[in-house]
């Protein structure tokens, strides 16, 4: 669906789509074309307060959600997975439109999200404690209870899949959530909220607030949020950890940036190794926290491996994500500029540029050529960042 209709662009709070209290909106863009998709409500601190209050009320001991048994919670997740599966072409198209990843990879992401919803749906009634043998006339046991209101801050590289990854276990455990998507990719989280209403989640259990860093800061520092989960940059993760500590010492889960190494041994199958390395670093236009962006190659096969790596990089197709190329655009100009600046630093610091290294302007302003460096040393920025 090359031009999917945007069905949801308001905040989702307490079971309803509403405008931001300030009336403010921001634009979300198609990174492949640079064209505006639509305007989305921009949540303020007051909107976050309202969403957290709704989540807190839904978590109250007398609320329908807390009275619902575990198998019923799991059944709701299964029903949500079924609706997503019915709409898989639409959800994947919306993801491609808003994120720029090739459609076939967006479909894979949605399949993964469906699996997550069903996995945690099946786990909901299997969360149990243990009885513990102790000395004396005592009875000792553990019991798991839902932590409460969970703030969930999403990245832009796998928006829908990671929304489901964070939402599913929290809901299965009986928590309520306030989700804050990345400002670059808000649309699929809002659509998931719409589907959650259709399957019968009680009002306030799932809330979505869209906005920029200020929105995320209001959520991570909120005194009535019991836990915050964040996936994104290390820089922002540090700020969230600090905000959590300075507020109510809420629990924190952080998944941040990485610089994963891949070792190519002397006796490796070089064709297979080059293919694995290529996919490991180029997947999702390199926008992946576990991308194998450092390769350590045995000196006896170094030159042969570099040749194969360059051949694969040059064969890689770039283009409109709905035409199913190997690679789409970077997410926005900020990330594109960071990549080009790092490429420039590699050249200045003495690494050998074997291919790529610049914008693929014939495809669009946010496309970057697949790039391979050789003769990289550990002290170079491209080896560390």
C-alpha cells in the first residue's frame, strides 16, 4: 500500500483519541521523499500528567483491569495479535511510509511483533512465585505482582516491533502503560492503540503520547510512574536514568547504542563470512544497535575479505522502500549528517575508504552509499562510535 491512509494522529489517553491540551502539533515526514505525511499532536507535560493519571486509575485495585484474571489479559493480547495480523499489509505500509525501511523488512517486523504479542499472551497466566524451604516453624514463598504504571519510550529504528516488545510483557503482568514513540515515527504506535481499544482493553491500560524530548522527560521524571523502559541512544539513556533517580527512584530498563565486533578467522568460509558481515552491518541502513560495525579480519585473509566486502556493498540496491530495495533512506537529516561526519572523520584519521562515503543523491537526500573502510585502528572515531 504505497500511500496508506493515516487513521490516527491524536494522543491516545484513557481510551480516547484527543488533541494536545495546548493544541500544538508537529509534522512527521516520509524520509524517502522528504514529503510531509501529516501533523501529529504534540504532548506537553500536562498531557503526560493526564495519561499517567489515566494509567494510575486503571491500575487501581478496584478497577476492571486489576480484577481481570491473568488468562483474560493473555486473551486480549492474543486478540490484539489477530487484529494486527489481519492488518499486516496496512501496518507494514504505515511503518515503511513513516520510517523508510524497505517494505519486506517492515513485514518481517510486524510478524515479529505478532509473535511477541502471542508469546506474552501465553505467558500471562504462567507468572508464578516459589515456595522456599526455611528452618523452623515458618512458611516462606515469593509472589510476583505488577509493578504499576510503566513509561515506555520507543526508538525510531524498529518502531512497531519494539512497541509490542515493551507493551506485551507489561500488560501480561497486569501493569498499565504510557507509550512515547520517537517523534520521527509516531504513526504505528497510535494505530496499535486504536486496535487495543477495538479488542477491549479497559480505558487507561494503554496510553500513547507523542512528542519530542520534553515529552519523554516528563514521563521519565514523573513521580507517579513506577518503571520506565527506554530504547535509544546512550546519551538520552543517561538522562533518563538520572531523571528516574531524581524523581521517585523508579525502576529503569535501558537498551542503548552498541558497537558490536565480528571476528573473521583465517580458516573461515570467506564468501559466507562476507555475506554475514554485510548483512550484519548494512541491515536497516545500518540503523541497528547490534549492527556488526567493527570487523576484525585475520591478516592472512584480510585483502581477500576486503575485496568481497566491497563487491557486496557495490551490489547493494538503494531506492523507494515500496519497491523492496536492499536499503532505504536514513531516518532524518540529523542522522544522515552524523553518518557523513563520521565518514569524514575516518578519512581524516587515516582509514582507507574502499567504497561509498557520500550521499546517494540520485535516490534522495537521505540516502547514503554503502560504505566500507579498511586499515581502521582502535583509536579512530569510526571504530568507537
